[in-house]
């Protein structure tokens, strides 16, 4: 009898981190830049001024996202390095106690005590620090903090999103600029919501409605403030 072919498993949680960061960055880029453009356009600014405002918003937003992500992930990286340094010292000074600690972790996960000790023996013989980092500290290749990579990814995703309303400014005549920017931005926000929901296994319709609603509210608020300021000036 032929053995059934075992299909490769794909877990949604494995891509939750990078997906959330990418979608959040692009969402922020679209929403922040489109709101900024609509606010300035509602104040009766010239086409050139609107475009320059959009470019400034894209650059400033991307740099802000990169700086914030770098600082945040750097703090996480420092904490991980400190934990690993402490664990390395404990392994050097108290190897037997660390062995018992690792075996106890496996026992709590359902492994028989005798087998847990054997597993701990083999894991520590191969890579003691790696075993404790992964099973005690929850630090692995997938969870290791990378500040530069995180900063570049955040800046790139923000700039990609911000480019959408900025492109609409370029291709739209002055009279149609506001509705075109608003419609294109809301459409892209809805698509982002759908992509994020599908990849994360959530409800697509609800995600699309949520992101579109809040996007419309933000754009309406900045457009109203821009109109009031423009009238006052």
C-alpha cells in the first residue's frame, strides 16, 4: 500500500510579524499622505504646492517610520543580547543546574522525565546556548531582532503606500484632484485590508470595511480643517 503523501504545512502565524509591519507601513503611507494632500488642496493651494507637500510628507513619514522602528527594535535587540550574555555565563558556571532547567522545560511540555533528560543531554551537547535561547528565552532565528532590516522595511512600505496618492496628484487635473486622490487612496486601503485579512486568515469584508471607514474619516477631517484654514486665511 502506498503511503499517503504528506502535504507541507503552512502556518499563518509564521508570517504574522512581517505581514503586519508591511501592511501597517503601507496603510500609514497612503492614509497620512492622502490626508495631508487633501487638507492642503482644500485650502485652495496650487497644484505645485500640493505636490511638494505630498513629497515632503512621503520623505518625512518614511524617515519617521524608519527611525521609530530602528529605536524600538534596537531596544529589543539589546534585551536579547543581554539575556544571551547572562545565559552564556550561567552555562559556564552552573552547567548541571542549566541542564536540569532545560529538562524541566521539556517535562512541562509533556515529555517523560527520563526522556527529557536525554533530550537535554543531546541538545546541550550540540548547542547548549542555542537550546536555552530557543526553549528558555524564546529567541530563535525567526524571532531575533534586526533593527536595520526592520527600519528599511518600514521606510520602504511607507514610501510605497505614500506613492499612491502622490501619483494621483501628478495625473489629476486641479479640478478633479481631491475626488481622484480620495477614491484611489480608499480603494488601495480596501485592497490592503483584504490582502492582510486573507493572509492572516481573518474575515475579508470586515477588514476592508474597517480600514476604509477610518481612512474616509481621516481624509474628511483633514479636508474640513484645510477648508476652514484656507477660508480664514
